[in-house]
């Protein structure tokens, strides 16, 4: 997957929020999320809080990438749950 794929406006609320935060492409989204401090938002179901509150857990940061990819129709990005014994 090309990490320089652009985030287009008006494709979804999470994409638009990412653009408002200055995130312009997938690579920028990954850098932005990596730089956020670890912490819980007030609701782990509301992934927009990761962008608006500038904080997130590993799970919420990873979970945010997939709906933005869906909004943007980027192929090959899936959220997968893996459990180890």
C-alpha cells in the first residue's frame, strides 16, 4: 500500500477531522498517531476523540486507521483482532 495516498475531503467525518488536524495522507496519519501520548479517551467507541483530544490507546489508534481507510476507499487496510495463547 502506498502510504502517500491522499486524504480527500468530504468523504467522511473522521477523514475531515484528520484534515482539520493537518493530516494530509496515510503516512501523515501514521506519524500523527504515533506521536500521540498513550491514554484513554472518555469513550473508546468514539474514535474521533483520538483526533480531537490528542490521546489514545494502542487499540483506539489502530482502530481509527480502518474507518478512515473505508471512508477514503483505500484497499488492503483491515483491522484484524489476533489473540495469542
